C-alpha cells in the first residue's frame, strides 16, 4: 500500500509525493534525533513541542497547529518539554509513559516560538500605505518590523522609506531580486548607497526583519560620512556593508510600504510591530528584540498596530502623533509571531536523544515539532525515527543535502521510499516542521501499500 507524504515548513507545503504506507504495528525503537541505523549522525540544536496525530492534518490544519498549544482532534501524543530539569518528558495526552532524555539531552531555558491571535496591518499591493508624518532622526539607528510577504514583491517596493522626497535624505528598506535591500542618500545629491541581503526572503510566513545603521567615522572620496549598515532576518545577520550615514534632520515623507519615488511598486502582505531605536542595536540585542514587547533603551518610536479598526495607529512611546493608514491599508485579525521564555530540549549532536518507548501507530499520521538547527546537519541525521530497527517498519524525518527528507520502510524488506523537500532548511532560527502521511489506496508494483507524503 502507498500513501501521500507531505513536508511543511512554517505551515507552507514544501513537497509532496508517494511513499510506502506506514503499517500499523507496535514499534519499540522510537527516537527523537536518533536513527535506527547506528552509522547515521546526530542532530545538533534545540526542539520543542513534539506532537503526533492519528490522522493526516489538512494544509489549513497544519497552519493552524502553529498557533494553538492545546490538543486538537486526533492528537495521539504531545510532548511539551516544559519540565525544565531531570530526564523525563511527559506526554500531555496521557496516552503514553514519560519519554526519557538519554546521554545528556537536556532541558534549557530559551525564547520559544508562539503564534497568538491579534491585530496587524494588511496592504493590498496597489497603493495603500502608512504615513508617519514628520520625524527628526538620523545617524545611529535601528528599524525593526514583522513582515508577512504575500508572494514575491516588486523590485524596489518598500518596507519603509523615510525622506523629504526622491534623492533627498532617504533611509529605506525594500526588495530587489526577491531579497532585501537597504539604501541611503545624503542631502539632495543624486547619489545612493545600497546594500543587498544576498538571498531571497521567505514568503507566506512571518519574518522578523531588522536593519541597523552604525556610524564608524569613515568618509568616502567626496568626504561624505559613512556608516555600517546591517540586515537581519529572524535575528540572524544576513549582510553588512558601507552606506552613507543618514544625516540627522527633519523628514516629512515617512512611509510604511510607500516609496519616495512614485514609479516604484507597493508591498503586498501584512506587517506588525514597527519600531525605531535612536541607536544601533548589537546583534544580541536584535535577537533579544524578537522576544520582548516592551520598550528597550533608546526606543524612539513603536507602532504596535493593536487598534483593530479605524485609520490611526498610535506610537506607544508617546514621542510622535498617530500614524495614518492611507488608501485602504487596514487592520485585520491574524496569528501574530511572538517569542516567549520557556523550556526546550537541547541536543549536542554527539549521541544524545529522546526515547519514547513502545508505540503502536501507522497509516494516516501527522508529526510536528519546532526545530532550531545549530548549523547544517549531517546527512541522514534524524529529527525522529520510529521503527523496530533498520529496514523494519521505519517512519523517519531527517536531513539530506541541507534539506529535509522523510522516508518509510515496510516490514523487513530492504527497500525504502524517500521524499526530499528540495530546499535547505533555515539554521539558527525556529522553524515549525510538520509531515503528514495520507493513505490513498494505491499500491506499488509489488502490491505494497503507498501513501502521499508531504513536506
């Protein structure tokens, strides 16, 4: 028998295809990060909230499962890893005995991923934007905002543009070739410095975008002051380089998603929690700023977009008047990104793992877990492997060529079906990984049941 297997990252399906249908039987070697094959390497990083459902969730349900921490219909096992100490991890459904942390796998305190309902601003990509009015700012600065891109953005569409017009003291962040670009101009010189992130930004999921401008005392050949500009995505620095130092002056055209150049396109998607600091945050502070919703030192402006209705957005620092939503930019209710302190399990990549003991499961299934990869993983290192040994009813998810792979075996046949995600998974940030197995009644040439697996 066959099934459809599917692989999802952050609720977005990355791949789907045909796999052996996992037969329902008792499996005694059920591990987090350990493979049934002794020669395979071990995962290095953190994990949280490992769940199994006794059914294949739909795509919409996978996306919804990122948001809620309570059991949904068909939840079979749920290891929250909230214990904080010791070597036991409870199944909150009560269906199974405690899992055991082996060989030094340990609980640590970390910033955990969470999605909670709240208000954001949505932009249709036609002509709507937010107008912040007049602001006086410059030199050492940090800007941050949560963005949810609905598809690839037009070249030179903006996340923000603060200026007095085209080539008039512009400070902007936008898009170019699918990635992020930041730029500055000085005075009314028809000259611009730009810095590209060098890689495409994710679409259809929340990304925490931050840029910093750090005065360094350097000047160019025309004696214009320079700074170091840096681009961060989800707290990880993507690029840094030299830019014109934004001079401190009053700017009257300060926009979210609108460019100072009328011919540039508009951003399409959602945004939340736009902040400006009057200093350049360090890399550690950028990472920390993902976690806390209260003003930190030097916070200059903070638009939370919590209003929910109307066309005004307050600056919670009280430094500035309300921003105005223009041409149909609107508040909507959405699942918002949040990082909160809590316990997770950390693995050193040497030989530690979690043992779930014996479980009877098979056929229609969903597995989900939050993963934080500390660097590229060894080929065939596992996220999990449920089996009775090598080539013995294996159900596994692991890594291959930097991306995700899921695989199944049937009985003790020395045959395996595998499905690759086709792209590298992000490192050094939290990713919500889900896989589903959906029985479809198909069989292979040897009359073995197949399923569709999705990544």
